[in-house]
C-alpha cells in the first residue's frame, strides 16, 4: 500500500486493491486477539448493571456504587454486563495535510489502514460501525446509503456521514466509501467533526478519532472531552517523521497542503533543525496531554514503521490492562 493516494478516478481502482490487501493483513494478524463475539478494539463495558466489587486503583469513578460504599464503608464499583450489540463511530480526518508522506506510506494510507482494523475488530455478532469523514471546511452533508457514495457524492461535500449498520458487507461498503473520498485543499474543522459524534446523542459505545491532530489543540480538545463522558474514546494519531525533525538536505522548498503557501527552508542550519525538533516535540506533547486529559486511549501510527505491528501491540496492551482492572 506504499504511496497510494486516496480519491480521484485513478485512485478508485487502486483503493480497491489496497483494501483487499489490508483486509487480508488485518484478518491474519488481528483475529487471534479477538476475545468473544462482542469484543472490539476498546471493548465497551456495557450499560446494564451487574454485581458490585471493591474499588481498585484505575477503576472508573463514574461507576462508583454509592449505596454499597455507604453500607460497607469501603469504596465499591458497580460492574456492568456487556451489551449484546456494540456501536462504533469513527471521526475520520482527510484534510489536505493527510495527503503527505516521506516514508513507506502516505498518512492517508494509515488513515484507511486504521479504519480497516477498526472495522475488522468491531463488526461481528451484530455490532454496528459508522463514520463521519471530513475533507475540508464547510457545512456537513448527510446523503443516502454509503455503498453508493463513491459514485454519487458531490465532490464539494466537506463532511460525509456514513450511517452505522451491522454486518461485514456493510462495513466493507463503508471502507470503500472512505477509500474513494477525494482529499481536497483546505483544513477540516476537527472540533466540529468530532462534535458530530455527539449529535444526535447515542447510547454508550466506542468513538474513534483518526487524524494527524495538526489543528490547534484548543479547537478539538473540548469536543473530545465531551465525547469521553459517554463513550470509550480511542484517538489514532498519524505522524510522518518529517513532521518531527528535518533532514540536512540544503535548501528545501515546502508547500503547505492546506493553504498552498510556499516556504524555502535552509535545512543545513543546525540551529534551525534543533528549533524545529523542539517545536514539533512540544506540539506532539500538547496533543498527547490533551488526549490524556480527555481520558482517551492514544495510539500513534507512523509512516516509517510497521503500522500493523503497532496496532497489534496496542490491542494486546489494552487487553492486558483491562484484565488487570485498569482502564488505560
């Protein structure tokens, strides 16, 4: 899937081939991690009340069983019975900044890979998955069935809503719609895109945000916190190594993919490279801190590493953490 851009007529056939390879890879690697018929990447704890047990460090304080706590004088939490049907919604950022990559993949390739992994891990036993896809600034649009989205969606639609439906066939249609989405110039309002997962209000489930999170933190941190009040939130951050540090290659002409602005940078300047690396580390630190404050699980995928291995390790760590009674 190296260097496969999303969108456009030529990209449609290539996207289908990429999806086929992705689904084969994901199936082989991730099937062994599934535990039970209703497990997802972040398995939801359910909403039906179950038995109480003593509180352990790391338990969600929102599940405190106050009557039992008062009666026993020891803090207790209420266990919940897993729902028979899990609903997962993805907020997928396909701004122009995602159409970039200097290593093995484009960042947009990793967006599609992450969405494919999520679909594989959550769609079974009647579970449902849907998505909102942002491709630029503007007003949201909610057309009809997503299996016809590639052929019918007008190219000017800045946000595409793909309804949550059960079944692998429907999930494959959703992935084809994402793969066929054309990346346009401009920046998606990430905060507004995430906020679409809060409207209309839905029962507790899993919310996944896939983006490079290059937008100002203040614009999206509050919607993520709001999302975390009701749902288990997973933030998948897509990063290219050149966004973390500059190579020493002399004068480098850079174009902002979202504004079209051109800049020439003298990368032979060691001080400039150091300042760039420091600023990039500060930016990524702020992103991680905002996601941590929102209670979101955070997975970082890089275009120069094995994304599938990173997902496998993340899922395994989440499973291990939950079996030990911790939430993150």
